[in-house]
C-alpha cells in the first residue's frame, strides 16, 4: 500500500486529474485523493485493474474513520496494453464525479463533505505510473474526444460495408465542437477517415488495428478505438438443414411484423460462439439490410428521425435453455418486403437441430419470410410475442405511436400475455396507455443497471459531450399522461452484482408531466421507481430494498398499494429504505402513501435472505439542502420489519457511514417526514412513541393529504388534477 500527499489544501471545490498507466501485475487499485483530512478521512476516485481482466473499474470511494467505502462503481472494457488512461476526480459542493478519458462515468453525493482538504494518491497491489498530475477549477471541464455512443472497440468482418462511428468532440465548455483527426495503426486491416462529426471505418482484411482519434488543437487529448477484423463472412454454400418447427418466424411466413425477433430452438442448449454473424438480406435484390453479431453492442431505441434516441448496451443474441433469440436492429425491416436469413456456423456451437449438428444456415436453408403489407392504422395497437398482432415487441408499438400518432392523440398499446425481454423508451408522446392482458401474465423484463448503462439516462443527440442511455428498464421523457395498466415490469438486476448499482424499473423524467400506474407490479432491488413531476400509483405492488421509491418529484400518491421490502442480495443484514425524497419545493407534497401496506416477503429475497424484524426504515435523506424530504404515510399498515424509530435520520449508522439529517430537520404538517394513523398489518394502531425525526399528524392535518384532489392540487399552477380509477386517458 502506497499513499502520497500534497500539503497544499485547495478550496473545497476542485478537481484532481492524472494520466495513469498500470504496470504488469495481477491486480491493483489507484485512487486520486481529494479533501484529505488525515489517513482515516478522505475522498477519492480512480481505477481498479487486473491483468487477468479486459475491464477496468472506476470507483468513487470514501475513507471515513479508517473504513473504506465504495460509493459508486462502473466498469469499462479497455485493453491492458500499457496505454495511459486519464482519470479526473471532481468535487463540487457535496457532489463528486469520476471521469475516464473525458467521459463522466458516475457521480455520488456525500453530505457534509464540502470542506477544504489536501490532494493525494493512494495505491495498492500492482504498480502504476502517473504523469501530468494537475489540480484545477472544476468549472474548467475536460475536452472530450471519444465515440459518442459506442464502447472503445469496433468489430467487423473483412469486406463488410463501411461503418460510421459518431464522435463526441467538444471543448471544455461542453458546447463548442472540437476538430479532430483519425489515424489507423494498420490501414491494411482497417481504414478510417473523418466525415463531419463522425469517422468512417472500412474493414479490409483480418487482423487488429488501433484507430486513434485526436484533437487538432491538443493531440494529447485522444481516444483509441480497438478495431478487430475477423475473416470475411462465409455462409454455408450448399448445406441445408431441416428447420421444420425449429425457427420463428417459420420458413415462408407471411404478414410478419417488421419488429420480429428471430428464434431458433435446438435439440439441446447451445453455446453462443464468439465468431461469425447473422445476416438478413432483402430477397428482391439480395441487399444486405442487417448484421447481428454475438457479444455486447450499443444499439438505438427509438425511431428514425426522432429528435433524441436512447442508446444502450445490449446483447443482441441471447440463449435461454434450448432456445436462442436474435434481435435485428430497430427499423431495418420494411413493410411489404421479403427477406432471408443466413447464419455462419460459428455463431452457435455444441447443439443440433432436428437431429443434425448445427453448421449454420445458408441461403439454401430457406429461412425466408415476408413482412406485413402495411403499417397498422387506428389508435389501438396490439402486441403479442407469438400470436396475431401488429407488433412483436412493446418498443415496436411505441416507436409507431411516437412516430405516426399526434402528440396529443390518445393511443392504447394492448399487450397480450407473454414475456417481453426489452428496455423501453418513450419520448414526446402524451396520452399513451400501455395495457396488459393480465397483471401477472404480461411481464416486461430486463437486467439493466448503472454498471451496464450508467446514469439516470437523460437522452441526448449522439454527438453530445456526455451521452448515456441510462440504467432504467423503462425511461420516459417529455411525455404527459402516460398510463401503465394491468402488467408487470421487472428489472432483474441483483445488488449482489457488485458493479450493478442503481437499477430503476421506471424512470419518469418530466418535471411537469403526469404518470398513472394502476393494477400493476414493479420489481427491482434498488431504486425501483424514480419519478419527477406528478404520479399516481393505484392498487400497485412495488418491490425493492434500497431507496426503491425516490426522485426529484412534486407529488406522487401511492394509494391502496403494497410496498414490499425484500432481502438485500448484497447485504443480508440490511432491511433497506423505502423512500428517498428529493422533492423540488418545500410546498410540494412529495411522496404520499395513502391506505397502503408496507410488507416484507411474502417469501425471501432474491438470494433467499430475509429481512430481520425492525430492520427497514420508512425513509432516509440524500442530505442536500436544495431538495426537500417530503414523505407522508397516511392510514398505512406496516409490518414488523419497519424499525421502531421509523426514519433513518441523523446518527443512524449504515455500513461505514452515518445518515444525514433531513431537510427540513424538523417536520411540520406541510413538509418533512410525517405519518398519521399508522397500523400493524392486522389494522391495530401502532405505538409510535419511539419514532425519531418525524412528525405525527392529527386527523385535521392528515386530511390535507388524504385525497387525490388534495395531493395534486398544485398541478398546472394550482388548477389541480383529480384522476379516477376507471377513467380513460383524456
């Protein structure tokens, strides 16, 4: 372990930055330190690396009372070939951020941390080389030259069509575009030229090349894209395989949905290979329309021409038991066209179809299909994963509604029972209803999280300086009156995955918009529901452990709903926290729970760990003075897992840190932590004498929070909103 310190104590707000190169060794970590008080108390950000892994992990850490706690972790795949990586640790007030090569990877808030302190370096394990260490004003942002939406790698096969990679190239103000160049270390393998705000890469022959994208003004600011070119596409020439009953859509199918998924069923579970590709050709002229490869990729969610799309990392080819699912890229298949599918042998291994070892599917294999003649009309769109429908995916229907229906035109997406593995994106479409056939029968699920797609997910144009697709399952932006009705949304992320972190099921990102959820279920472990603006959850189930209801909202009413705390897969001794409010104004109601039940179970958590009695808190504070901890429980039933103290206020110990005081520190009838009429699960009044940090409201005070009209009275400048259970979207 090595620690170096500067005796200079800058002001509380500053950044410390350095170029870091790992030396050979099994594993190690290096943190740039800030606000160093003594050996037992400091903040830091940096990298954890291992020669055995192609990834680096960027951490934000806090050493408090000689105990090291990791506040955030994000992984990135970067070859360990001795190149320098630029790490920046930024401190502005209580907000901390870590950057890697100019990209902001993650942030954390540490209440009470905005104090002057020395600069330092902490390392352990393998050796590191540092260069260009500097300290400065955090208002001076780093120049960024990097792929806008892709990882720092490029995969193709020799002879593939040229690919365009958008480049995020901005000066430190984050607004002014920066000019850049590109150079290939091996032009015979992959050529590269600049075209506008992108580079165009031409795969030529098998091999590897580094594509070096550098600033014209400062060539030391650069990004390296590792290009790996595999042998040219080689489909089976004459090999034919009996595909009867093994493929979907079936051979020569007609009226296929253009968002169709390709599925194969093998005789035994196949292994996903690392070579080759799946290709879709237009039958009329044999034009290549899509290439799908094994492994992760960055793909767009949305429709062509949308003002802002969502880009997320995903695995386009997945295996579940005997079945493989191949996801064509969005918007590649047109209506009224015929296509055929070709698969190279290396995509799947170790399995057979109808008794014959799988050796790929060539054009002679006959996997052809024709899409529907025309797009659906009308304002009700049907989605079914295997039956008659307008679309096979929920996002396919969303894209159609966003693109073709007017913003204010009511549209209903009717989803048939089935399991839909996808991330969703809604932007700029009002009065949209997603209604399932049954609550438990319609399950939309995915394992998205902060380690996979970092950030809350404010979508931006691909060339923006800090693009992110976000960690939520469903991300909603600039949309009003969205209704989620009679369905289940589930983020399958486990907190026990140490790099996972936050994993919203729903992120409703509209400061003035309205969200309605009724007769629906929402599952995750951490940050299940994040809402802004106004939202009404009626007869819903929300399950989680850590801050599983939160957001910078104005008013969120959870009425006749169940808030189910489950065992923490990462920390079995933790009962978690139900709410973390960051309400915009002291006068806004914030989070109101009316006639609802706080339960645990009914079974164990994801890893069979149960919540101990008295281990769960009603709420905790982010510790900021810019938002308000407005939470109220009115006539709610609470299980024995709720702590007698109720609220995780100042002094409550959590791991190596102590919870901060809420804002306001002392609750009133109008603001802060409040409850009234709390009961046990059998309906008997609870003894609230041990509550700490909250206010007990009288019946008259509670009445101001006991109806939809009262909770939403501030909507639209005081005009109010009073939704009804059976009311259709206006």
